[in-house]
C-alpha cells in the first residue's frame, strides 16, 4: 500500500494517519513532522525552513521533495507507506509521480478527507492547550487554510484525473472516519 492522505488543516489527517499506519503496518511519512524535527535539531535544513513554517506558507517544492525522496528510499518503505502532508502542490505531485515511475512502485490510492470550512475553523481554534503547535495561532491558521485552498486543493483534481482519488467524509467520530478510510483504500 502506497497511500497519500490529503485534506485541509484541521481535517484530522494526523490522527487518521496513525490509525492507517497501525492497521496496515506501514511507515507514517509526515513532511510537517520531518520539517519540524529539522527545525528542532537546529540543522542547516531546519534553519532554512523555520521562518517559512512559522508563517504558514509552503517551503519550496524542490526542498520538500528532496526530503521525501531520501525518506522513500529507506528500506522500511519497501512494503508501502503513507504520505501525510505531501504533495501540497500539483508540481510536487508531478515530481512524486516521476520519482515513483518505473519499478512498479506507483501510488495505490489517494484519500481526500473532506470537512466543511466552518468545522475546520472551529477545530483549529480549539486545538490549543497541551501539544499546541506554534503555527496554530488564528492568523497563521487562516493563512494555512488559504494556502490549502489555492495551492493544495488542485492536487485532489490531479489525482482524480489519474484515477487514484477516493473522497472520504471527514465528519464523524474518529472510528467512523477511519472505517470509511479503510474501505476506501481496500476497494
Ligand atoms: P503540516 O504539519 O503538514 O501542516 O506542515 C506544517 C508546515 O510544514 C506547513 O505549513 C509548511 O510550511 C511545511 N510543509 C509541510 N509539508 C509541506 C509540503 N509538502 N510542501 C511545502 N511545505 C510543507
């Protein structure tokens, strides 16, 4: 299983990603996590991306796809993986397709978690508290949503045309939504 999980900020991607990876025994590849780890470690990459992460904008396609390419070449990805937070632009989706072409390692399914905008704004606002992310201030959250609609929403259309897209209703209990996702990836 080589799965991409798409959806706007606040759709519950992170929670669902963990459940999917547990069920299928595949690694969870989150570009957001990898970039935040780079920032925390103080590496050269981290220094380059910190201000971009703090702003809610996207880091460059070249940089993020370099990170993803390195990760996918590791051994634990041989039996499949879940991509969370990438691709974020149609250009990233094209780079990924080229990266995977040959060797029979194309993506098997792209799951789009759909959640109405008002629900998203409420969820993002209520995240706060323990484990709150520094990029979750109201202003940055609004920026991240705007970036999603302009740059990332077209990625779903790209995968629809590739015949890979499964749209899943992201409103419901965690268990309800994960059941829908399991059905979609096993179809
Ligand atoms: P996330 O945890 O997926 O919401 O990502 C947090 C931040 O990391 C985003 O707001 C972007 O600044 C950056 N980021 C994560 N994934 C990507 C990506 N595929 N392309 C560009 N920027 C990304």
